[in-house]
C-alpha cells in the first residue's frame, strides 16, 4: 500500500458504520462499488437481461465515459429498463452517437485496428463534440508569481462572474456515477485539465481578490474527496484574512448517486462536523444538489438531506437540466420540486441542455423548455417558484427565457441575463426572433432586424483579451 506522508494525520478515519435515523430506522452501510464499461455485460446479466444493443452501448461508452454503482442499479426499474429515467441518465444509449460514428467504430473493430488508431478516432470524436462548452477555458484566472515579475495560469480555478470562483480540486476529478449528458467527458478522460493540485493557489487567489464572496467546490464531484482534503481547503477560509468569503458552495450529485457519503461512509461524521463549523463561523454552506428525476430521491437520499440540513447547517438548493428521455415532462419537474420542498430543499435552477456531447439525443427546443417550465410552475405552490429557468449557461452568461410575446407585430422570445460575463449585463432584457426549433442561444437571431445581440461585440473583445493574457502567461511559465 502507498502511504502519502504529505497528508497530515489529523483526521480519524473510523470504520464505516450503519446509520440510525432519529425515528430509529437503521440504514445499513453500503460500500461503494463501481461498475465501468467493461462491466456492462455483467450488469445486464446480473439483472437476467440479454441486451440486444450491448455492442452499441459498449461503443458509446468508449466515447462518453461510463461509471455506475450498486446504489444506482437498485434505483432502476429493470422490468422496463429502456424507458427508465435513471437508466437513461446513467447508461450509454446507442443514439448518443451518430449512425456513421457507430459504424466507423464497428469497422475499426472488424479491421482489428490498432489501439492507437481507435484512440485517435475517439479523441477526434470527443474534440468535435464541444467539450468544456461556454468558453470555460477563458475563465481560468492568472496569479501573481511571488518570485518573478510574471503571472501563473491556474488551470483548476475558474473566475467568470465577479463574486464567485470555482475550484476543480485534483481529488474531485470524478463522480460516484457519470451522467450520460455530462459535458465534462473530456475532463474524466484526463484531456481537459481543469485541475488544481491542492488548495494553495485557491487561497492565494482569494486573498488578493476581496471582491469574491463565494467559493464553489466543483469537479467532477467534490463529495468524492476525503475529509482531510476538505479540511485543508475549507478550514483556512474560516480565519479572519478570508472574512470576505461569505459562502462555500458544493456542487454535488452525491445525494442521489451515493447518499451514504453523508451517513455511513468512514469520514461522514467528520465531513458533517466540518460543515457545521463553517456555519458556526458565520458563513453560509450551500449544497448545490443535482436532481434530474424524482425516482432518484430514495429514503436514503431524504435522510442524507435531513442530516446535512439539521446537523451540518447546510442549505440545499437543487438544479438539473431538462433532458429528452429523462425529464422532459412538466409533471416530472412538479413532482420533483414537491418532494424536494417536503424534504427541506429549495428548487433553484432549471437548465437547458448544453451545446455539447450528445446534445442531439437529449436536446429540447427552447420553445418547449419555456412551455415545460411554465406548466410545471402552475402545478406547484409558490414555494416551487424559487426555480429560475429555463436557463442557458452560455459563454456570455446565464440567459433565461422569460416568455414568448408579440412585440411590434413580431413574435419574439423575451430573454434576460441572470448573470453576465460583464456584471452590467445582469438583468438586461433583450429580444430574439421566435424560433420553434432553436435549442441554444447561438441558434437564435436578434429580433427587429438587428444584426447582433447587444453583448456580442463586447463579448468577443473580452474573450480575445482573456485568451491573450492566458497565452502570454503560458509562454512565461
Ligand atoms: S454529477 Fe455532474 S459532473 Fe458528475 S457526471 Fe453528472 S453532470 Fe457530470
């Protein structure tokens, strides 16, 4: 066994133990057991299924990484697995690749092509599917170098909106399972290096940027990190020199993909007590939980949420994208929100499927997302109206569709920036020609005969300037 002597021995890892709820129900510990592409056939066999599309699924899983665990397998209705939302959420689907792409992969196999040739084709395929969308690489900040008169690029940080910085820790580069629509497919294969080796540059950057109030721990899923890494990252932020940091946000799907993380895992107690200390230090700790469908919300998820809220002092806000085959019906969202609210969580965002990866398989036209959002809201009480959406996380910012109207004789989408790369864009309303088929901002055309949306010229300049600074820093580093 390799022992990392760099890790301080200040964390007591206890053996995993069962969890007893306040009402006396025992939740037995379930060790995390993952299944990867090479286990696909065995997973189907374990359910007594001969899947006719196994070969195609294995091909898709070569392009879009596949990972699942025993807890997820139990959430799927295997008697109707092809239509099950959790199966669609986690298992590779043949139509996620185009027919010619599947055929090409089959041909390579038939020809006994070398590993290098297959890997090169897969790499090209991935690169052509817009990994790291919304110009994410332009969000990487630069840090002053103490020893030189230069700056260092921080690949594992992103600073797009003034008040918030995102951290992609080295130990958070994976998730407890992978969503089929995830836009981080290149990161999971080690190609897009949004990765911080440790907490040091984050702390240094935050010290010199007192306009930042929020840190978002993301990944992958930061809940895959052990508590000693959490402590090294978070505890220093509780000291006076980080008084400007008011909120720690945690972007995670562990509440549904591995809820045992917060109950029975060996370091679950220490993680909850760390969250409590953050709260006691007067800071807000926000779990940005990813809930795609109410079928994911098991009793174990509900208990983990209760513990995070009541013992950890966390606030749980929920979000997910609208995805065909998974949750493109208003009643699914209404029920999802209703269960979340009943369990103390706050519905927060409804996103539009990003322009990345297998978008053609999952995309829902903007016109339908608007209808779906409005219908779902009508089905619930005002408490579910905290949800913002349908929102596109695009390069210029988070853009929501407020409605469809007829203005000056023209059918238009009314759009609004919820967040802008330039903070002055926030809350600006603008108009695009109504288009029943468009599914992303770049497919929309400005209304009233305008050539460009108001932000486009400035956005181009911002991107050019950021990429010049980054490239200059790369040359110097
Ligand atoms: S949990 Fe988030 S980061 Fe992980 S696979 Fe799903 S969408 Fe991607």
